[in-house]
C-alpha cells in the first residue's frame, strides 16, 4: 500500500517495504506456497491464497456434505444478441450501473438499435435469469445480484454480468450470493490483467449449502419474512432521521419580526 513515495514522487512517512522484508526473512510457513501448487492452480496472485471467512465456512460445509458447487445449481445462458449491421430493431439495454447496488432492482435502461449497441452488449436475458456482476470493481463494491423481472424478458445486457438460469428457486441463490463473505470469495477468484473479472467456470469454487430436506420454499418464506421486517424497520429509521434533520432545518426558517 505504501512504498515511501506518493504518486508525485514526494517522500512520505509511510513505507511498508521494511516490514515486508522482515516478514520475508522470518519465513512464516503460512505465507509460503510451493511452486507446484501455484502451477497446478495456475494462480500466482496473493489474494487467491489469502484465508478468509469463506475458506473456513467452506471447509465446514464441505465436511457436512450438505453443499454443492454453485455450478451444479445453475446453467450458463447461451442466448446472445446477433450483431448484424443490418439489424435495426430497437431493444432495451442495461448496464451494471442501471441496477440498484443494494437490492439489484433494475432502475434504468436505454434504447438502442441492435446495430448500434455497445461492443460489450452480449446476452439476451429472460425472466428469472440471475445476473451476477463479474468485474472486480463491482464485486469489491458488493453490488447486488439481479433477478430479471418479467417486464425485462428479452432485454439485452452487458458482458459485465455472468448470466445464468437457476435450477433451484432464484430467490434462494439471490440471498446466498449476496452474503458478504460470498462476495469476498468471488473477489478472491478474480483473475486477469487488463480486464479483471470472474469467469463462469471459476464459480465451481463457490459452495452453496442445501437447506434441510431440500425445502427451498420453506427456507425462502422464513427469509422473506425477515427481509420484509428489515425493510420496514429501515423505513421507520429513515423517517425518524428525516424528522431529526427537519428539527434543525426549521431553525433556518425562522422569520424576522
């Protein structure tokens, strides 16, 4: 993070390099990885090997036998937009920024002739498809997963999403994939240099627990009820904060006598 100089080349009081050198000299085994392991994983980036909450939960859930790789619960969408220069049909198009960061709700869209779509326009999405933001910046910002509502069936979306069909109720995966430690696990899997993103095949390293008795509907009902309670409480909190702010704003509206 700090190398003793800022971006303008001026000296600073912060320099991580001496501490890194000392740690290197001490040769802590937990920081050492065999070259054969790096080669087998085809990964040399440190973040990939950084232990985290997901790693511990993954170990526990694997041992329980009640979890499967995410790729066993989804299939990739293979319906792509045809980029003919003569295709002048008008379509809806959405980017990652057209969705709400917290809820995943699609807030906006733009209209384009197919022949004028941006180069990154790729997928034709269908109702109940799941859109997973795949770029490092989106994952790091903990952008929400998106479930496509019926009114956006047939819309075109950017390649900055991984688009999948769910073999289980989409709402179940929506809640699971929006957990913070799952986002951190996805961030660990990000690869690439010019375009840092997570690929579909890498999702096999994300393990998803299966609810008792595979009763997804009952589990979703319980979660949905809690979610509604949280939403209601957040609204109440927002109202209280507005009232508090208005108490002070009224001081700026005192009329002169």
